[in-house]
C-alpha cells in the first residue's frame, strides 16, 4: 500500500465532513472517522468552502484516530492547535521525525497513542503539561535519551507505555503518579536502581521493566503492590535476595525474576501464592531445596522455570499438587534422588526438562520403569529432556506408552545400557531423539537404522 503523508491527510480533512464513532480497543481506545458523501453534505461543504469556514472541523475535534494505516511523514506541528482534542491515536503507522515540542498545548488530551511508528529524538519535557493525560503510549519507536523527570507531574496518568525504544538513564521519580495502573518500560537501556518510592503506586497492576540494565536490589517496599497481577523484572542486573514481602501480592499471576545475580533461598512465601500462573526464577544463584510440601500452595501454577540455579536435594512427591503445570524446567541445578512417579499426575504437562542434575532412576521403592510408566498419563507431553543425569538404567519397553504427541526425547549422557527397545519406533511424532554418550553406542546405531524414526 502506498504511504500517505500525515500532513497531507490532515489538510484533506478540511475538505470533507466527518463524524467520529467510538468503539473498544486494547492498548488505546479505538475510534473511527466516518466520511459522509450525500448531496446535502456536498451542498453544505460547498457553502462552507465559499465562506472559508472549514477550520472548525478540526479545531473543535475531540478525537483523531488514524491507527493501523500506512501514514508516513512527520507529525505536523499544527496538530498542537487542536485545543479541544481529547484523543490522538496514530499507532501502527510509518510516522517519523520527532514528537512536536508544542504537544503540551493539548491541555484536554487524555489519550496519546503514537506507538509502533518510526519516531526519533527524545521525549519532550513539555509532555508534562498534558495535565489531563490518562494514557500515554510511545512503545516500539526509536526514541532515545532520558525519560523527562517532569513526567512526575502527570498525576492523572493510568497507563505508561514506553517499551522497546532506546531510552537510557535512570527511571525518574514517578512517586506522584498515584493513579498509575500499568508501567511498561521493557527493552530499553535504562540504568540505575529501582527507587523504593515506586512502592507508593499501590494501584499498579502490571510492571514491565524487563531487558534493561537496572541494578541494585528489588525494592523492599514491593509488598505494598497488593493489586499487582504481573511483575516482570527479568534480564537486568538486580542482585541480593528475593524479598519475602513478595508473598503479600495475593493477586499476582506472573512473576518473572530471571536475572544472573539473585542469591539466597527460595522464600516459602512465594511458593504459597495460589494465584501464580507463571513463576520464573531461572538463571540465578538461588540455593537450598524445595520444601517438603512443595506444590500445595501453587494450585494455579502453569509454568515453572527454576533452571540455572544451585538448588539441591530431591523433588518432593507433593509436586503433583501443582496439577495445572504445563511446563516444568529444572535443568542445570544440583537436584538428586529419584525422579518421582507423581510427576505422572501432572496430566497437562507439555514440557519436562530436568537435564544436568544428579537424578537417578532406581531405589528400593521405585523400579526403573516406574517413572516412564507414570508419564503415560501425561497425554500432552511433547518434550522430555533427561540429559546428563546418572540414571543407570535400561530404556523400558513401556517407553511406547509415552504421549503420541512426544516430539523431543533427549536421554544423552545418562549411562543408559542394554538394547534400545523396538517399541520406541511407535512414537510416531518423534522428530528429535538423542542417545549420545551412553554405553554400547555402536549397537545403538545399528538398531536405530532398523526403526521407523525418520526425523531423528
């Protein structure tokens, strides 16, 4: 589609009558401009043209919505003369240049949505003059420089979206934004500490500051966010321990704390948050063991990521009480003992990864086939990754009872011995199988050549 310059479009609007029809949207309220083409309107247009009385059509407009088009060019400075404007939505176009310095003249503006464009330059401090602003969306542009400290004046702001730009410097003081519900600053180059005053913003439901260069500790006042549903602090340089006060967040559904530097034990308070659906603490240096009642307090948990830590001891049998788990990733830790048969009670399980630990398959209470037999109940299992564990076992014939949906089976470096059961050929959807660095590999190779595993 040919790109239409926004200034040309706005000039054209002076030549046509239009009305505004409201509808619902996701990140921005969505509006639609409707053009009328009947004879009565043509006569009215001709009369207004003769009387040079067209300016009112935009000057008194309360809503301009041109989202999801192919408009290019600059945001015309004249748009800042639309003093009645309450909604300006230009999202998902190809608009370039900078945000006009006079944007602060739009005193009645409540919604400013110019995300998903090609905007350059910095965020003008004059944006703080938009005293009525409730929704600010600047995400997915090429904006750089610091977030202006004056933004703390926008006391009516409920949503701040500035993610996926090139913003740098510290997160400014935003302790006065008491109405703020959603804070999205992810995927920038922000540095420094997360100031503890952020805990004053008790209306927050979502915090996204992932993939920056933030350092220091997780704010100790984080337990005050009693309405928080999603907390993304991952892929930064935060250090220290996980505050126990996170357990106060009784509406939290997603907790993402994957870093590289968090240490200490898993707070039991986190493991009793019944609202959690996603818990990611991977790639840290957390130590200790899972509590003996692990799973009882995680009745809604669907995804658990604990890989890349220093966790040890056994996986408790009670893990089956986290009955909604679809993804369980425990690789690269120091876990040991037998893989519990109760993992087979997780009937929604899709991915089970426990590679690079010290798990074994046999003790006096568990046969070597028990674990594989139990997984026959996991009808949605598509990835089973057991690599680099001293299992010391034969692959049982019951391996054919694994889910027909199984696509990945990795048991390399597990000290597997004996023959490969021919039943493995019944796993019709398997496309990745690794038995590398086990015993009798020459014999394995000969056997594999006779099976119908065409995508290994």
